[in-house]
């Protein structure tokens, strides 16, 4: 489906919002399961009135087929698993390395789309993806050399990338027939149940946090999730899961800048070069088809 400037602007705003995720997580002094649970729970609570007080959405929710509900449930569990793995990775490795490894998700998305939907990616998409991923590797190389706990965190972030790519692929399938609010409320609600059971098994603390932690959890839900994740759920009606995951590769740029001003994390020459490579890959992915179409139209005229 052809994208409009408004769609690209929405993707950009979503990336800006989701870039705050790692910052809020760093401020939240709570178990990973609790952070993930409240991130999804608060977001679902905020969106619930838009479902409950809409006759159209209530009718849609009541008419969900078994297949639709199964896919929605799967997406909620996948997102919960992704958050737990990613939040845990932030405890062992740096913000920059965790973010860029999680952002390897477009590679997984291309593979999943090919296997599940028989979507053969265009050449510029593959090139843009590989270029951006090489930028991610450049940024994360330092932590791989440290080894030990940092390496464990890097592995968790890498696995989280595959899980969230599968989440977006599932969401793409669901959003073909289901509204964004209905999909998000049910998906996040099921994710909360999964995370609650997970937290009980681990005997993680879910209450008694400091006021600063609660503020971080609220910010994580309202800014990063409603402003970012939910916006991506809306856009899945218009764009592919691969396009969404590719746009998220812009997250390291915003996160590194925020980490510099808030935590004093210095952006090294290596990280800056990696960011430039990532932006080059994004340009190839999103702008090349537009430029090619414009060029071919000019030849015809």
C-alpha cells in the first residue's frame, strides 16, 4: 500500500516517543516483570474507556472469531516476553547496545514475512535493512568485547528482537480485520495476565515502589507505549510490520541523545558512525522507492 507523508510523519513521532523507553526503564527501580506488567496494564487502562464507551468497538469485540482471539492472545504473550527479555538486558549491558540489538528486528520481520505471508521483499528493502543492521553492529561492538554479563545482556536483547518482530507480524495479520483499540486492549490485557503469572512464579515484588519509580512507570506507559507502541498498532493497518520495525531503527538516535543529557552517557565516535550508517539504511528503505517512482514518472513526462 502506498504511504503518504502523514504516515511517515506518524512513524517519526512514534519513534520519538518510543525512544524514551530505555530512559524510563533505567529510572524504574522495580523487577523487569513488574515494569513490563505496569507498562501494558496502565496503557490498557487508558485505552479501555475508548472500547467500553463505543458501541461499534463493543460489537466488534463481541464478534471476535476464535482465530482472531487466538492471534490477539499470542501477540499479548509475545509482547510480554519481549519486554521481560529486553528490560533484563538493560541490567547487564549498556543502553546503546541493548537498543541497537533489539532493533535488529527488521531482519527477523523480513524472514517472518517471507515464510508466513510469502511477501518477497524489494531489493532496496533488503539493502536498507542490512545497511542499518551493520550500523547496529558498529554501535554494539564494544560490549561484545567486554564479555561476561554484558554479553549475556546482548544475547537477551538479540532474542527480544526476534520476539517483538513476531509480535508485529502477528499484529499485522490481526489488524487486517480488527480495530486498533480493540486489538490493543485485549492484547495488552492478556499480556498483563501472562506477566502477572510470571511475576508470581518468580516471586517478584509488584507493590511498594518509590514515587519516582511509579512516575517512571506512568511515563513509560503514556509516552513510550501510548505515544509509540499504540501508534504503531494503528499504522499496521497502512504499513507492513517490516516498515514499522525498520522505522524503530531510528530509536537508537533518540535514545543516545537522551542518555547523554540525562545520564551523561557520552556518544563515542564509533557510536556516532553507527548512527550515521543506520540513518543511511533508513533512507534507502523509505526514500529509494519514492525517488525511483518520481524518476520514472519524470521519464514518462
